[in-house]
C-alpha cells in the first residue's frame, strides 16, 4: 500500500527570485530616474504641490531613490544610508540606450559608457539673509 501523496517541490528554492518578480514594492528603474534628474523634471519633483495621499504631503522627495519621506530629518537620515549611497553609485554610469544596443549588434563602434559624478540633491534650507530679516532681530 502506498503512503500519503508526496508534495511536489518544483519551486522550492525560488525565494531569492520571488522578490524580483513581485510588483508590490517596485521602484523606478535607473533609466527612469535618469530622466527625472534632468533640470526641468527635477524642479517639478522637488517643488511639488501639497498632496495628502503621499508621505509628508509630497514635500520631502529623494530624486535618486524616487521615495517620499515624512519630514526633512527623515530625508537627511536617508542621505546617510547604504541604500541611497548604492543608488548614487549605480547612477554614475549612464543608462543603456538604443544606440548602444545597435553598436553591440555590430552597427557601429563600441563606445565605453561614460562615468559621471553624482552628488546628493541639495536641501531647500532656509538661508539667513540679513537684508530681509526682521527689524526686531537686529
């Protein structure tokens, strides 16, 4: 007499792959972030209108990681994390383009991808301006 039916184990060791398949916590890809880093797009993202559906009402945004934060201190803390530093390192190399794929296919000469210098975005700190300060402060 055979015993109980044995469980099939086709996808037993796929736990490291399943995280890549999930779309729940999907973030922007590097080429999408590269488009956001252009001057006209970055100004729109850094100075967004107040939106209560986003964390921090959409006022504290990291361009490189495409994440919202609840306040300025959380954003400053994020700038010191490994996640942010890894993203900056990944953005140093220019993204893969269609022209590069054509060159790889034999339609041109190979050009090595350029490295660029990435720096953390500036924070909008309220700078002290002596001309516009309050008269009582003098």
